[in-house]
């Protein structure tokens, strides 16, 4: 799988080497129930190592003592912390940096199991957390309950047909994807044939449908953060290009203090709108994280 991206990744050898290393474990303090200092002290007392993430004050890397798991600690049971991948913390931070969320109604179009919902809900007025997979709704509800978030409503619509009932100020669109960039947790993605062309094409159609519909239900002047955990331009820049060319969104730049690369504007003979260069690719070798793709969009209809 990694060879597929040799032509677009800077420092390909470092990329491959990082993809083959295990992923550092990370978690986030839930400010609704705790503070960074309180959670760090409780975890350190229990023998865990805690190292703050330089770019985001709520996040930290965890060293687990032999035989112990962060998910089995008292701060976790009490909902004071959430175990969450470092790159998964990026979209709510991008949203919060671009828009005051205190009075905002936010849609999380693909929310389960709720890592980003519970992060953004700490700062938003209210969140509608939607996921079309009814089987995953229980985990979403468990997480919002455990973390004590009382401003989250859960829905289960197909994001491609989300109803017109509400006007949103902002949205997260963390779409289903081929997940190739989780290769550090899922080594099967190292295989060249881990994802077939047909699988990719069918998921791209869903991604375009969900992003397009979400842009319709967010007010003009609002913000939409699109994200995936794949390196594939078909699922990333091509999806953003699709909505930009339809006149549904413009792309905004952002910088959260993590190293990243610009969106690619050409892939396998396709050329994308120059706007997509403002989207960001987070590669495993740049920040010692999983891989991720993030686009900050402003709806131009709604
Ligand atoms: C990458 S996961 C979301 C992870 C979540 N945002 C988090 O941070 O915990 C993608 C989610 O999209 C949901 N999904 C797939 N197709 C969908 C659709 N057509 N409409 C809404 N949700 C969909 C899946 O059930 C899955 O839970």
C-alpha cells in the first residue's frame, strides 16, 4: 500500500520506516470533569508516564507500566480522560480555532464512537452527533454519558440525506474511508492489495455525498472540517475538489502547530482545483503520529 504514495510523500524512506513502527498511545483530558494537572497527577500516581502534546493543551502521550492499560484506570472510568489518537484531535481544534463555538450548533455528520463529538462538545453550545450505523450508536452514547456531556443529541440518518430541520453553524465530517493511514495500528494495510479499486470507488461516492449534504445544512459563513484517515487523494483532495467545483465551498488555510504537507493538486492524471493545496496532509514521519487528512471549508450556499 505505501508504494502507491511514493510519488507524493516527501522523504519516502522516513515515511515507510514510520509506518512500520507502533503508534504512541495518546489520550485527552475531558475539561468537563477534570483538569490537565488533576488527570496527570492521578495517572502518574498510578505509575503511568504523561507527556503533554506541544500543540494541544488537552492532549498527552501515555507510557503504560507493564501489564496496565490507560483504559482501565480510575480517571478513565470517571470520564476525566478519553483515549484518543493524536491525529483524531486535530479536526475539533481546527474548528475551534476558526470559529467561536460558545454559541454554535455543531453537526458531527459521522460521529460514532464519539471521539471528536466529545471533544468539540466541551466548547460548543450544542452538538448533533449523527451516525447511520445503528450498531455504533451505543458506543457513542456511552462515551457522551461517561464524559458527562449533556449538550449532545444523537441521530441516526444517512449523512447523504440529513434532513433540513436545523441550521448549523459548523460541522465535522469525519467520513468512512479505506483507513490506510491507520497502518501503524493495522499492519494489514502494508499489503499492496489491502484495498481494491472497487472498494475505494464505492466509498468515495459516499464521502462526496456526505460532504455535499453537510455543506447544504451549514449556514453561509459557517465552517465545515472534512477529515479522513487515508493517504488516498481520491478520498481526500478529489472529494474536496468535487464540492469546490460545484460551487458549494471554498477552502480556508489553517495551521495548528503540527508539521504537515499541502494537499496534492495532481494524482494519476487528474488535476484538482488549486484551492485544494490549502488542505493539509499529516504524515506519520512528520510528527510520529498516525496519518490523517484535514480540509477546512466554508460553505458558499446553504
Ligand atoms: C471514521 S468513522 C467516525 C469516527 C468518529 N468521528 C470519531 O471520532 O469517533 C466514520 C463513521 O461514519 C459512519 N458512516 C458510514 N456511512 C455513513 C453515512 N452514509 N452516513 C452517516 N454516517 C456514516 C460509520 O458508521 C462510522 O462510524
